[in-house]
C-alpha cells in the first residue's frame, strides 16, 4: 500500500493521460521507495521492466536484458543475448511494435546508472532509442530511475547531448515527513505516540525501507537496538553501503558528511573545504552539490549581519550512525537501552529534534498561520548568543524560535528567562532590524505558564504541529 507521495502519484498519472510519449527521470537516495512508487502507480501499465546489476559488467547487463525480454513475451523466448545496446534496443522496439493495446505502455528502466557501464555506449543507445523511436509514438511512458545521484544529475537531468531538453518531468523522491511516517506505521498496524515517532525519526529518518523493519510489539528502543546494535543488525553497515552505491567517488562524500556531523549550527562552504583538508575545490564542490541533491545536506541562510549560506547535515540515519552506531558496533544486544540514559544522548537528541524542525518548516509556518506569507528562514549566532531558527516575514514580523525536546511540559526558569532576553536583545542590536520580534517556543509538550513565559513567549508550538499534512 502506497503511503503519501500524492504529488508524485499525480504527476505520474498525468503522464498516462497525455497525447504524446513521455520521458520521466526519477531519482533519490537508496531505500527511499522509488521502485515501489513506480511499480504501484503503473502496476497495470508496465510492459517491460529491467533493473541494472550493481557492479555488473556490460555482458552481465545484456544477459539480464535477454532474460527480461524472454519473460516479457513468448515471442522472444529464443532470442539470444544481444551483442551491444543498439541491438538490444532494436529487440525492444520489435517487442513494443507487437503490443496491440491502445493504452499507454510503460517501459521502466530501474537503476539506469548501473546499466551504463564504462564504454558500453548504453546511454548513447538509449538516446537513439528515445529520439528515433519513442518520439514517433504517442503511447509510451519511459521511466529512467536511479539512486546514483552524480549520474542522474550530470548525465540525465543536465544532459547536453541527445537527451537535452527531452525530459517530460523529473521527480526527486525525498524521505517521508513525520505525517507520512505515522501513516506508514499505521498501515503496518503499528501505533506509537508522536513523541515516540519523533524518537524513531531522529535515528532512522523517514526512509521507508528502514521503517518497514519496525516490529509491532517492540518499543522504539527495542526496535533501534535490534536494527542497529545487535549482532548482525540489519542497519549496522548501512552507512558504507549507501554511500558506495550512490556516489562514484564516495570517499569525498563521506568525508564531507563526517565533517558536517560535527557541526551543530552548520558551516560555510569555505570552512567545510578547509576542515575536510581537500587539495582542490573541484571534486569537493561537485560532491557537495550531489549530497544536497540527494537530500543528505541542506544549504540555508545564516543571518549574521549579512546573509551567508551555511551547510548542515540533515540525514538522520547518517547523524545517528556517526554518533552512536559506529563507536558501539561491537557492543551487542542492549546497547541502545544503555546509551539513551547517557548525557551524550540528551545533547544529541536536542540537536536531532532541532534538525527535524528545520525539515518541517512548512508545518511550522502553517501552525503560525503564515503559510502564504513570504518568509526567509535561517539561523543566527554570535560569539555569545545563538538562535535555532529565525523566520523573517514580509508582514514586518520576525519569529525568533527556540526549539526544546523534553519528555514533559517545558518550564522557563529565571536563568533561562534571562538567557532568552539576552538573545533577543543581542539579535535586535546586531541586526538593527526594526521589525516586531515574536519569541516562538517549539517544544514537545508545550510551555508551562508562569510569569517568565507570559512576559516573553508570543507563540507556543508543540510537536503535534510537525505532524500536519502540508501541500
């Protein structure tokens, strides 16, 4: 059963209704559910499907093509393995010519980058297939799908050759948000409260493949322990596998991710280059852009008197792996039940909740009633003050947001009250803004009413708002 993905499903269905053949590129990180989305949406329309072999040779891929065309039609049961991809596409054209149905026919090429092995001319042959055959018909939908971000972006989306300006649409599939995560678990008849779902999301993010491994009847802590820390845990080695399969030069990407994982507020492009100790900025810049396109890293503004771009690691599993799984991989069963009692967990969880809030900025804006107001959101910091989230609005309001994760109602005491007053004062003085400043608290269970909160807090948002559905 498909969960969420309403916008993507609408796009895919629109392609079936058009009066011409359509070429679609679908990309996104490994395990995010690309294949499942396409198979479920086009269940009754797929007439040919092939999935590339990871690290397979050209010969392996061509043999796979022969197997799939054999399975597709009894007319091709005796066909031999083609000698090259031009011959393979001629066989595919002959197969498609023999289909008599009037409805749209879907050709699904999954893990396209894995098939395009060096010197195979697979991409060249595909370009020829699309331009000389598919465009002459009006009943085809051809889907190119892949996890390898560098290939999909450089060779398909930014193609300057035979596919230049040929894509009907491109879909970048992102992980589930909190609302979709809750619905996904409910479809598995697993019901957790919002606080527990946030705890799960902080460790695994909204990756359907990971969420599908959650077992009914186990607590969040038990599930995380089983998946990440027990002997032969399913996700204990996932970090290395993800980066190796996504990126051709994954060492650079991994170095960037490891460096970003150590920064809470985010760092500039030049600071990141310096801390990574790369000799050249070329490979670094390309890798950083690929990490952004794949949804691992986010670029956002920092309001520090002038507006600079900061880079921050947003992938929950990567953060969790580097902080907890990697240093404790040999500890075995019960590791997470112990680790979550430590001070390091408390510190990390606060940062992880802040990251989740940044990813759900549209839900926060909706709760504030400003989803239609133009805004810029950023962080702000000086040497002695830091604000988690600043929402600068066109209606002369600035929401200065403090984000706190706790397992009960949050209480502002005298010390924290003074700290908040200092932050607001520093912000107004350093930025020189003449807009009204609204202190907005984003907490799990709300803020206790006392003289301090009544004086300072304009908006109090709870974690419930993060689970709202947004368009």
